[in-house]
C-alpha cells in the first residue's frame, strides 16, 4: 500500500509561515488534516504543495495556494495563496502568480545579472 504524503504550513497570528511539515494526505482516513494538525499545535495550518509555483502544479496535479509555502512567506486569505517575502521595495506582486516581479525585465543575453535597487535596474554580476 502506497501512502501519499502532503505538506502543511503553520501560521503565526500575522499569517506568516513559521514551519512546514510533511504529514498525511488530505482526506486520508476521513480526517481533515489541516484542522487536525492546527488543533494539535494550536496554530492555523494550511496545506501546501511542493510541486506548486506561480499557481501551476509541475506534475499537472492540483496546485495548492499559488506557491509552496516557506518559512517567512505570508498566507493571504483573500487570495488563498502563499506569497514569498518581497525581495526589493520596487518589485510588484503579480496577482495571477502571487510572485514578485521586477519593474524592469531581466535581460536575456546569457549573462548573469543581479538586481540593483538603487538604480532600479539589472547589473552584470562580475
């Protein structure tokens, strides 16, 4: 018998992810595992999928909450999504993917670039 495992994120009072665990597959044994783990820990618990990024499941399965949760991510109830920390003040949240996008697209000329917040542009990594 193969038992599927799922991932669950625990949230603090500000909906910030404090821990992600591996647990039982949702619905296994007729139990709501989000509720079970949340009650056990005394924290809100939300399922997340290791294979979900930008609202797409990499294996064609059901995407969970836009992005795989990580410590420090925010859970947005209205979007039912995990949002990573904003990397730079100038970056804008893409509502469709719940990922941060730079105000200027990164060049695609094969060089390695880093974002420079002061100039709000990409600079070649030397």
